[in-house]
C-alpha cells in the first residue's frame, strides 16, 4: 500500500461520502417519483369519487409534498452548515413547482435557508405565483364541472 495513513483515511472518507450521496439522491428521486404517481392517481380518481372526498385526498397529497419539501430544505441547510453533500437548487425549486411552495417558504423562513440568494428567491416567487394560479384554475374548474 503506497498511500500514507492520512491519505488512506481521506480516500475512505471520500468513498463513503460519495456512496451516501448516491443513496440520498436515489431516495429523494424515489420519493419524488412516488409523490408524482400518487398525484396522478388522485387526478384519475377525481372522475370516480365524490368531490369532497377528492378535495380531502388532494389536500392530503399537497400536505405530504409540502412536508417532503420542508424536510429537503431543512436537510440541505443542515448539510450546508456541516459542509456535506447538498441538494441542488434545481431540485429544491422543482419541489416548489410540485405544489411544495408552502413547505419551501416555511423552511426558508424557519431555517434561514436560501433567503439571501436573490436569484433563488425570484425562482421561488415565480413557482409560488404559478401554484396559486394553478390552484385558482383548479378551483374554478371544480365548481363549474
């Protein structure tokens, strides 16, 4: 073994850190996929169940998406503080677009995460406006159909 002990430990740490990064990214992508599938199922069920049951299910799904979003932002802030693996800004904004704006804003305020980066805040504001417009359109379509 040609590496001195200090470099060997650093190499092992790098390997373990990269494996953990892959595992966490895989888990986040799997969670996003599951939430997308649940959302699709809820939208299909819309045509087969009572409107109030549908609204309750939809609220539950939106709550879960916001919870996952809040936890993702909290985790990213924790990782930033500890110089660990980070969730990309694109993935954080994507969670906003998937109706996770409430969880995102709560995490940004409570964890003081991404509040100083103007470009990120602008993207979050655009996602928020999109989500509120989407909610208004969905509500109007629901009461007119």
